[in-house]
C-alpha cells in the first residue's frame, strides 16, 4: 500500500514538473525575453523588406518601458527612449520590436493632417515592419515626414528680414523690413510675379527707416491675386549704393486664410491634446507660416519636452524664421 502511494506521489510530482516547465516556456515565448546583451544587433524581421523608405507611415504615440527598438534598413536597432523618442515619425519598412514587459502605442496613417487608428505592439507580437498606410492624401499621394526643409533659408537675401525668404505671410501682415545700417539713404522697392512682370514699385523710400508699408502696395497685391495671380512673388530692394537684394515669398489671400482656419479648426474638433497639436503643426508646415508654426511647436513640447523630433523641427523652424532686423 505504501509503495503504491509512493508511486502515485512520484507521478504527481512529475506531472507538476512538466506543467511548470511548459508554463515557463510559454511565458518566455509570450514575453520574448531578448538575449542577455546590452546591444541588440538585429530585430530578425526576415520576411520584411530591409530597404529604407521616405514614406510617412505613422507616429509613435507612447513608449512604455525601456526595451523597445526601431531598426531602419540594415542599421543597428536603436533603443527607443520614452522621453526623447515620443511622438517620433515612423516610415514604411521601419521595423519595431519590444521585449519583456515593454510596449509601444503606434498610430498608423498616411495623412499627417488626419489621425489614424492606433494599436499596441507588445513583446508577444514579435517584429513589426511598418506597412504602407491605408490612408493617404485626397490626391492619393503619400506624404513624407512633415516639417520645414533643413538648411539655409535666406539665399542672398541678407539685407531683407521680412517677409521671410521662402516663407509666407498673411495679407494683413504684409510689410517690408530690411537692415537699415547696411543700405544707402534711399531705397527702391519692386514686386514681381514669377514671369518677371512688375506688380508694384516705389522709389525714394527712406533707407534708414528699415521698413515700409502702404495701402497702395496692399491693394496692388490684392488685385494681383483677384486677377488669378499665383504665389510666390518676388521682392527686390535696391539702395542708393547700387546694392540689390531679393527674396521670394507667398501671401495668404483672404480665401486661403479661410481655408487654413477651417483646417486648423478641424484639427481641434477631431483630435485632443497632443494629437491636436501635431495636426496643427503639420497643417502650418504646409502653409509656410513659420512664426505660427514655431508657436505650435512650443505648445506641443509642453506635452513631450524631450521629444527629439519636435526639438529638431523647432530648431529648423528657428533657422527659417530667424530675423536679422532689430525689434520694431
């Protein structure tokens, strides 16, 4: 009798040991514990394309934990930081993977103005290659990551500091400013359309004043757009020393301003919190209103003050809007 009970006890212990082993193996598979190494060299997305892309695919909305990675092409995977990489753009073919208890919340969309569906990526999901997003712009084109173009924005326009070169102004803010200490006593101002036809001209402007505006100039620009004129237009300043300087810029007409305000209102109605700010940033990026874009970036940084992407875009915007003129 004791021998039989002893045998049954041994069988029960064996069953528990096997069940415990299977449970541990299942948990290890579910959590995808990465190898004991400080560096992850590959996320093992064998079935996905490793070719990097410039097609915008979505945004990393949330990063939980310290063991999530992003790999672009054949580069070494980068560990995602909850502060610095929050609100980062992701592109088609980017590979994402989490280990242990870490997870990501990712929003997928091909339209940077309209927010798309979001999902959680946990360790058990393995490696996730970003697909081509289902949503795209109304004209069917997918968008690249938003933001102003990097690099110098002024060309040969060191004399002129408003409007911003390659930027845009609202019609109510249309005036011209220049550096008064580098021009002669008088200047002439001329506006051209892209074919090079004169739109407006004035002579004998006080160069030391450093700025000029007039109802006649505003009216000439308004009439140009009413006739079907298009952006950008060119401002040429020539001083009494024979020094020319020019920029090209865009003017938001009353119709364009109404369309922009409608898009910004849609951002606020369809989104909340930081997603509304991202929508407004992307809308203003396309408008060329870099001063207003700078203000929106500041507000977005209140939600994610260490976001590398937002900080980079702010720096680029500052370079595009940096004024050389003294305060007026």
